[in-house]
C-alpha cells in the first residue's frame, strides 16, 4: 500500500524470502496493472506504460490470429502468476499460451507447476532485466518472445538454456520476426483494428505459399 510505481518504471527488492514474496503478491491482489518477477531472492515489480500495453495486446492478438488460421488448439492464460516454491521463482508474463499442452490445461483453474506444465509460449515487452528470462528458464518455458526497441527476439530453450532463433518453433515456416516489425509500424498510422485485419490477410496469403 505504501509503494508508488509510475508507468514505465520498476522497483527491485533485494533479499526477499519466499514467505515475503507470497505476502507481497497477496497484498498487491489480482486487480492491478503491475507485473512481478521473482528470482534468486530478488523481487522485481514493474508498471507497464501505455506504449508497452499497446505492443503487448497487438502481439497477443497476432499470436491468436496465427493459431486460429493454422487451426491450432490453444489456451491463453494471459498474465497468470506462475510460481514454484521448490525452485524459489515466480513470474507474471505479459501474455502466454498453452499450445502443445492446450487440451491438458483446458479445464485448469488452479495451477500447480509441480504437476502442471509451464506455458508453451510467453510474450514479454520491453523487459530490460534478465530476471524474467531466468525465471522462465527455471520453469522450463520452451519459447519466449521478447519485443524490445521495436524488434522481436525469439528465445528457444535448448538443453536448459535459451538460445536466440530467427524463427518460432510454434510457426516454423512463418516469417514472424519480419511480420512483427512491419505490422508494429503500421499500427501507428492505420490503427489496431485495421492492422489486425491486414495481418490476418497476410497470414492467409502465406498459408497458401508455405
């Protein structure tokens, strides 16, 4: 209740044990815009800016369109809190999707990551620290999309470590990096709705080629 974090800013708390971490998350509550990441006893609290939120929503919508047009079953878990006490980690992504494990997670309301798998694809926008990526590595998230400085970076988990990739294993034949760069620019002049309409048309045209 005493914390004030302005849009686009973040606060780091050092030497936070698991009980303190859970108490802070509980006090923050579910109805908030801030995002948390917890790793190695460091709690990071960041408040997204309007620019961040626009990019996050557009990226999430683009993933949804790709999944729909490819007829791939999926479950979107948004900014759900993912945490594991045994690993001493926790994180709230900007957006995330279960794809390979969609059917398994379809009716899940309460998560237990000691039993349930992590999301198959995570989206993060303008994450300048390594805290979030370290958490995803610990949780075993197969693929992380990071949109930073107008560019999409795809990190794929290989042998326990993230490696940069020029394509998404979820959509291996689709030029997603180039498409994101193009349509993130177009949204500034054409607006969200028109940009998404054009993106869907672009996806459909590529389906005929690939």
